[in-house]
C-alpha cells in the first residue's frame, strides 16, 4: 500500500497556500534524490553484467544450443496431395469388391469415409452417414449418398464442397428431420431395394442396430476383404507416406546431436516437435524415453527423467502430412563407444538384426504371422524372446495403426504389393533398459519390402552412417 505522501502529485493541483507549495517543493527534491540513487544503482548493475560478460567472452561457445532445423523446411513441398481423380479409382475398387449386384457400404465419419469420398465429418449423437451403393449406371460403378440431419445440411454441403470431388462423383444429399428416425429415412431413401447392407466395422453399434431394424435387406458388418481394400496403397499414397517418413527419420537424425546430458525427456520431446513441425508435419507426437524408462514400450514420457552421460535414449515419433501418417523409432547411446554396457550394445545390434532379417526375407505372399515370427525368431534365439512383448508392427496410412497387423495370430492375411506397415522389433527388460528400432516399409511391385525411410539405423551412437 502506498502512503498518502507517495500518491500526492509532484506538481500540486491547487495553488492555495504557500505551505502546500513548500511541501510540494520538498517532495520534488526528495524524488530527484530517489531517482538519482535508482539511476546510479542501475548503472552500476549493468556495468557489473558487462564486466561478467567480458570475463566469459573467451570461453568456447556452447555446443549447438539453438537448433533451427532450417534444412528441414519444405521437406515434402514437392509431393502432391491426393488428386480428385483418385477417388474414382477408389470407388471402382470398391464396386469390384462389393460381392453382390444389389449391395451397399455404409459408414460414419472417419478414415473410410475420407478414403472413398474425402468428406470430413466429426461424430456426434446424430447419425451422419455415407452410403455407397453398387450401381452400374455410374461410370465408377458406385452411387454416393450422404445422409445428414436436416439442420446440419448447410454444413454437410460445405463438407461436400471442400471434398473437391471429381464430376463423376456428385453425392446426393438425403436429410432427416429431428423427429424422424434417421434409420427409416436412410432405409427408404438410400437403401431401397438393397439386398445386402455392409456396415463399416468401426461404425457405432446404435447405428448398426438402427439400420438392422428397418432395413429390408440383410445387414452385416463388412467383411475383412471389403474393410481392407484401403490397405493396398496407390503410388500417390506411397509417395506421401515415403516423404512423411523420410522427413521424420531425418528429423530424428538432426535432433540426435542436440541430445546432451542434463536434458529431460520433455526437453527432447520439445526439440523433436520443433524439428517435425519445421519439416511441415502436423498433429505431431513424441515419445522420448531414457534408460530404464524405455523398458515400457508405450511408457509415459516422465518429463523429469534426465539424460546421463552414458544414457540410452529412445525416440518414437511421427506426425501427419497430407492426411497420411509417419512413425519412426530410433534408440541411441550417449558417451564413449568403449564405455557403453556391452549387454545393451549387443541387444541393440540384435534388434537391428531382427529388422534386417524381416526386410531381407519378407515378401508378397508371406502371411502377417510369418513376418512377425521371422523377427521373433532372431530375438528368441539370442535368449530375449520373453522381452519382445508386442507384435512386430502395424499397417499405416490415413491411420497411425490400421491393417495389416503383424502378429502371430494373423495367419490368414497375406502381404500384397502396396501394403505399408511398420517393422519395429524391440527388447524391453523391465527396470533395466529398452531398445526399439522402427521403420515403415512398403511391399513394392517386385514383392519385396522396401524401406520408406532413408535407411535403417547404422549404429547406436550416431545412428547415421556418416561417422
Ligand atoms: C425398387 O424396386 C421396385 C420394383 O423393382 C421399383 O418399382 C422401385 O422404383 C425401386 N425403388 C427404388 C428406390 O429404386
Ligand atoms: C549392463 O546392463 C545389464 C542390463 O541392464 C545389467 O544387468 C548389468 O549389470 C550391466 N553391467 C554393468 C557392468 O553395469
């Protein structure tokens, strides 16, 4: 709280009375002295700071403290987005995949809706559906209908407009009013005379039930074959995935030299995010784990755990580019090569060997189970079988995790050219250490596995082959 004296204006507002003027003059003098003292103090202080600075002037500059990652800017700028004509190809593929003449495929907002129609829609309690009906009167073999709540019709039209679909695909809009049953409206206006209705498997059960009760045809969950048509990627999808994953791996390579003792997991995550966003990725995420924390495959970044001078650091990270995902993991060591714990060094090379074995031997026609087992075999033979606790990998595309899933149980799904998935063997010894290496691969036209990063990690210290 200021005293009344302090809040008295320096120049009196009233000219009444000499006493008042006198006190005002005294106040002026006091304030002048106060300011003079404050000024000299400030001057002395800045002089001291300057002196301190000059003292350290000849010390070597701190090593790479301000990463800017400028070389990552515009990394994928040369890559085209999915073109409107591609949606015709996708719908043709669906028309060929729908088994009966009179059948339809029904979906809610999400990756499958985006895949066939490029329509983005957030889920709410009110059904908003896309109904794709097999219809040979359309050039692409599919009639597209959008079922929307009436009060959302304007927004639905906007979503259809921003989908920028080709002339061949012009969705017809069906509206339902609040007091109507959306399912009855769908059955009458979008599913009349359809003998089999296939429901996208991620559709919520109340919608499945609603359609089942009113539909005149059979209603089934879409077969895996239908569901997984989008597992096989086109060359434009592969180009985007390749660039997004190259960018992610390159970003880890560039972050690596900045990882120094004393940094926390949160610090590493921040630097990594900076690198990914500079490269143009959106919706980025980072899992940075140090030493024994890396033994939790999906461990929470502890924020506070710090890098030590001989630490093992695991970075699992990715983001999105033009609607497609990236996902890469590198585990690396700090400190002198000679000093690192040999058990952990050996485990790193074992994980790399498992990855190499899969990439060399996997091919179109192999089952997902066989691919998983070929990596597992390498790790089990060395005695670490029980520490490789998760599946070998997952498909990747519009979704971070999608079919094909590479696990021992997936015996009836076989690789085909165009499938993209992660190869990510790992060894996790609880409370001791964790190692994972992850690269995305595509089954290429020759049926071989091609890595969609610039290459597997070379060694656990620099991760690149450069030194
Ligand atoms: C359904 O089939 C009947 C009989 O073939 C036909 O009259 C009717 O127009 C069809 N309805 C629709 C919506 O196609
Ligand atoms: C090396 O690491 C392993 C696994 O954490 C541990 O059991 C062993 O004691 C370590 N060796 C040394 C010399 O620290």
